[in-house]
C-alpha cells in the first residue's frame, strides 16, 4: 500500500511539474499608434479613392512567439483621403464623416476583436475577428504576417453589412456611373 501511495504521489508530482514548466505566459503587446498605419481604398464605377485612418488604441496577444489574439479601436473621426487636395479633399473627407457613410458624430470609432488565430506558416496567420462599425458587428477573416515587432495584414470589408449605404448598388437601383462598390480594402501596418 505504501509503495502504491508513493507511486501515485510521484506521478502527481511529475505531472504538476510538467504543467508548471510548460505553461507559456500570455503577453499583451500594445500597438504604437504614432507609427502604425491603416490605409483604405474604396472603389466606384469611374475609379477609386484612397486614404488613411488612425488607430486610437490596440494590442496583440502572444503566447511565446505565437499570435493568439488582439483588439483594436480605430478613430473614424480621422478618416481622410490622400489622393485628393484642397476643396475636393475637404468635400470627400466631410462626406465620409457624414451620415451618408460613417456618421462619425454618432459613431466615432470602429472596433476589431480577434476571435480566432490559426498559424498558416512561419510568421503567417489566418485571423478571424469581429468587426464593429456603426454598432453592427460581423465576422471578417484575413491573413496577417508578424515579423519581430511588426504585423501587416490586408482586409476586404463589405460596407453594406454595416449600414453604409450611400450609392450602393445593393440598396439603390439605376445608379449607373454613380455606383460605389460595397467592398473596400484596408491595409494595416502595426508596430508594437
């Protein structure tokens, strides 16, 4: 009986030691909002426009050197076109901030919460997250590369899911060359 008890105690000690030494701490790495960048590009029948929007705050979560999660808040009040100047730039910037598009007075931020991360290779991940714009939340998936203290990804977003309807062919018929396509692109360059 003593021998049996000693074996059980030894087994438990080894098991607890293995767990204690194999537990990897989660590390939350804060995004440097002054050097990180989000660029956008929207498309219409007659061309496209592009610009930037600031990250208000964010972080990535790692276990060891593996990405496991994260969360970001984008300041929509900073949305700005970079392909125009002067009066045309001011008009587009104002229009994007208006109720026709992002209604930044009522909804000043958008948020992304990473819900799933799958490694697809060295430094490469397939990321799924919940994106909230104008209080509407939908899942999005995208590829993200992480090298050292930098992460880069590209996301395609369908604005119609977030009640951004202006000149959308999904909501209005016979727009002709006034149609603005529902999908727009974001390229995210993060430093942390």
